[in-house]
């Protein structure tokens, strides 16, 4: 592995996940259609959500917008919404054709749901307000963070900060996954003056029963391996701990990106 750890300090541990595949749809606007066997079907997602099936006339029409490379957790949220509502899900990139498509979907929808604030959700957010639709934004860490000392976060300034703050201003609700993200939102964005918009919805997981086995004495962490994650995911601290316990196997699980 040809990778050199950078200098710096601090941690922001996150879980790296594999990006699901997508198929072409409406030019370079792309329908989110992963084919991962580990992800639930519409029926299974509905069963797990605990929501009863609805008649088509009762379904809320949702425009679900993600970026051009959606992560698997974005797809899971799409499937949960699809289990109870009518969802038009797109992975957006800018072009005249795509602008027209998103405007048409926003006009027909009752609600617009965007995963991450950014240039990919800006048009949908503006369209939602123009057409009088409700707007929900799911935000996490990068679109809320301001960490210039290791070049991380959209709120460091410039166009990204202005775009994100405009989206947050337009939103009826901003969903974040943790108290950590909640504090980032209030500290770094215009949501500090509109905290009533921010709702914490913790990350969920599917419990699995594992067979009894003898556990190996080891330490493990997960995250793609690159210079940014040396700080952001705490890889530096992980290696420092591993160096203090040379007798214990240490595993850093993730793709090498640098």
C-alpha cells in the first residue's frame, strides 16, 4: 500500500459504506435502483417499517433527490419511503434536460426529500418552495461541518456555504442522525437561529443473530483509507493504539483510495 499518513489531530469517526449501483434514467438523471441482494425488497422494507399497505389514492407523492453517487444508506431510506408512499427517486447532475425533469417531478409531488444539502439538491429545494411543496433535507456531517484545519466541511465558506444555508432556510424540516450532527447544524449554519426545524432521527440497524463462537482477541475499525480519513475517521488514533499493543492483531477494514 503506497499511502503516507498526514499530520494533524482530531477525530470524526464515521462508518464507510459501499456505494450501490444505479441504472441510467432520463439521461444523466438516474433512478436509484441498486441490485444488492443484502438490501430489502419493497415488500420486506414495508414489513420492517411496520407501516400498513396503503391504497394508491392515499399515497403521498415524494420527489427523492440524491447526488450522482448515492451511498447505500440513501437507498435504504428510499426503500422505506417507497414502502408507504409513491416515490420518484433521482440521482441528480446538472443539465438542461435534468433541470426540466426535476422541475416536472417537483410540480407533481406533494413533498421533496433531499439527502444532503448541496448543489445536487439546490434546484429541487427552490422548486419545492416555488410550487408550494414541503421540503425535508437529511443532513449529516460534511454539509454541516466547518473544519478548515483539515479541509473538511461545506460550511468553511464560499459558494458551498451559501448554497447550503439557502437550502436550510427553505427547508421545512432538517433531519440529522445524531446529537453530534445536531450541534454542528446549530453551531455552523443558519439553523442556529431556527433550531425548531432540526430533528434528530438516530441511525437504525437490522439486528442479526450470530452463532456462538470463540472470539478472537483483536481490535478492528472500518473506513476507506485516504488522507482525509486519517483524521476524520480516527485512523491515526487507531494506529497509535495498535502500536501500543503489538501482541494484539489490528484490522483496518476499507478500500484504499489514495
